[in-house]
C-alpha cells in the first residue's frame, strides 16, 4: 500500500446563514480536530483546513427577510462562526470563506477548461421564472403545498414537515419565494458533465488504486 507523506484534514463547511451549535461541534469539527492533533503529535506533515460556505439560497432568503444584502449576512455569520470555533479551541491551520476571489477563480477555471475541451452536454429545459424579479428560480426559491402531507410551506426540493424529496413540478400552487408571485415556465440552457464517460477510470482509481 502506498505510504502518504502529507495529510489534508477538513470538515463539512458550516453554512454562513446562522451560528454553529453544539451538534456541529460534536459531530463535525471535534473529530477532525482530534485527528489533526493526533497527526501533529506524531510529527506528520498536516494541514487542517475549513471555512464558511457563503453561496446559496438560504443566505439570500435570510438577507431579504432582514432587509440587508447577502454580503452583510455572510460577513456577520462568518465572524460569529469563526469566533465560536476559536473560542472552542478548534486548531484550524486555515479557516477561509468560499466567497474569496481565489475560490471563484478556481471554480471558473475548472468550468472553462471543461467547456473549452467540449466535454459538457448542453441541453435546453424549462425552469420556473419569476417575472416580477426577472430571474430564474432555483428549487429552493419555489414554495407551495406538499402533495404528500399537504404542508402549505414546502420547498421545491423538499418538504421539511414530512421529509419528502420533491421537485418543483410536484408542488401544488407553486409560488416564488422572492416575490410571492406565481412563476411561469421559461426555457433555459444548462451544462451537464456526462459522468458515465469516466466510469471506467473512476472505478479503477477508487476501487483498485485507493482501497484505503
């Protein structure tokens, strides 16, 4: 078995739309911290890296409810989360933020490289569109009545009352979470990476070369 000389340790990124609680600490950060400290104690070359996840629907919805910008929300909760983890003594080498320019540049570089090589499949599909806000709606931006339990506040991806996974098309009386208006269907383009084209080498890499 290959002996690895360097170790990268991370933990699930906390979402920057609220503070962390004891469950996050016990189930997420503490086990990773213990492992990183164990490696350091054994003189291993280790980096313990994490950060706040600062993109996504819950952040923008909270910002709208509080009458502030999404940047205001992530700045506020990054400071709270970072202070909480420092106070608890979690020994990160780096605690970063996904909103930093380097992460935007890196993700765009991945996309552009794949795009320039012609590896994406481009497809048109219909997606809900908010005419009042002039924007397409992610699943989480659509609310309506759950077809399974009749919860009137289900989201386009999940009902948080009964736990059912949903699609926006399944919701009864869907409406936009941004404006409360009734959305329409409009065509839009999406890019898909056909993972089936890489199945053979992924199986080899995961199942044969990295059994540990």
